[in-house]
C-alpha cells in the first residue's frame, strides 16, 4: 500500500510543467511561512504559540536585490475539552522592496481559523481560515531612468523626466481565505493538503487613479506527505502550485529527515533536500530542528533564460520557527504539526 502512495506522489510531481512568476511575494521555503501560505494554518501546530521569521534576498548578481522580510505570530485559543475544536488567531507582517525604484510593499493581516477534528483520535483534521488586512505600496520615481533624461550623449539626472505622476504611494484593503486538511494514517504516513484564495476583493493598485488596474486574485494549492522509511529516517515530498492572473508557479521537491531525538519536548532532527521551481530555479535546502526551534536555509540557483546575466545565481532564504509548548506531557494528543 505504501508503494502506491509513493508512486502517486512521483506521478503528481511528473505532471508539473508550468511557467513561473507571480505578482505577490513568495518563499522557496513555503511550508516555513504558514500564514503567508494559507490562513487556515493559523493555530495549526502542536503547541500553544508560534513565532515565525522569514527573509529572502534575490537577484543581487543581476541588479538591485529584491529583499523580503516576513514575521508572524499565531496561537491556539478557545479549545474545547478534548482538544477537538480550536480557534486560532494570528498576525502576519510583510515588507518587500524590489528593483531600482525601491518599489515597496508593506502588508499587515490578521488571521482567524477554526480547526475541527473529524474523529476522537485527532488524526483527521480540517481547518478553515480568514485573513483581513491592508497593504501599502510605494515607489521612488527619482531613482528610475527615463528617455527625456538622456541629452543625446549621456544620462543626465538633472534633466526633467517629462512625466507627471499623480502619487508615489497607494493603500488598499485585503481579504484572503483558505482551508487545510490533515490526515495521519499512522506514525509512518501523514498527509497534508491545503488551498487558499488571496485578494478576494481585487483591490485597485494604480498610481494613476485608474480603477481598472486591480490586483489579481491569487490561487494557491499545496500538498505534503511524510513517509517513514525507517525508525529515524523520513521522506517528506511536497508541492506548491500558484496562479495569479496569467502567471503560474509550480514548486516541488523532497527532503530527507534524520531524527536524533523523537520525544515530543526534546525533538531533534536535521534534514536536507532539493526543489525545482519550473523554468526558473533549482533550490537546495537544509534545516535543523532542536526542541522548540526550527531553522531553515535555502538557496535558489537560477536556470531561467536570465542565467547568462545571473551566472546561475539566484537568492538565499532563511527561516526561523519557535513554538511554545507546555512543559508537561499531555494524555490527550493535540493538533499535530503539519509537515515543515
């Protein structure tokens, strides 16, 4: 039976042949940024509180680097007696600066989720999440280059660019929704699947007061499987698909996890793996889990048509997750961790 599951996952990866690029920020370590991945992952972890930090730096070998920071906090609240129903609350803050014009996006979203166990064993769980927030976008037009500033010989920044920009910043509300499904067949086989829809309200994002320029909705779907190969070795293939407007992104790969200590409160492990973002990058990833911390590091090696300029260099990414857990062992098992 397990061979069938493995073959199914390999087949799923084999059909992934779509273009990349998207309008929103994104992380190669997508499972290590849960509230950016899916509002339904708010409060969906084994513990009481969770802190997450992410940083991505890209294209420093080609142009002004694209730099992204993200931080989130979420917690479990309003638990029912046997931990089968949980309300999760969270907040996520993002800051992204891109390109010569320092085009910046600052986002803040509040999340709420309802996590429902579908049986008394708490090994079959579904959750629904909603995010409501706002974002600001800014650009520094003075750092951009325009045809009118070339005097026929060289670029002269003292010349007028001949453009009349109405504003250099905009502000818009944002609404996101998602669902997440978890099933643990046994200690050696765990499934995760989720889907989310971002920018439900399609906010206007025009610096020229053009109400026809709207931020496209973004659809995201992902899946991960934990397969126990041995008592202390696990294989965790995962996949992410995103679509926003006419742009698609598919990211897929797998990690090997080597467990050093498998107890709940002294868990320790390290893992390494590789991923592919179709037509864009090959990603090398490593992570270390020690008690309440998970540290992740990855690097994107560019394989797109830009590689003559990038010299196959892309960008690095860091993630830190800290989970607060009670210091005593519980008799009833709580919501398990999704696959990180």
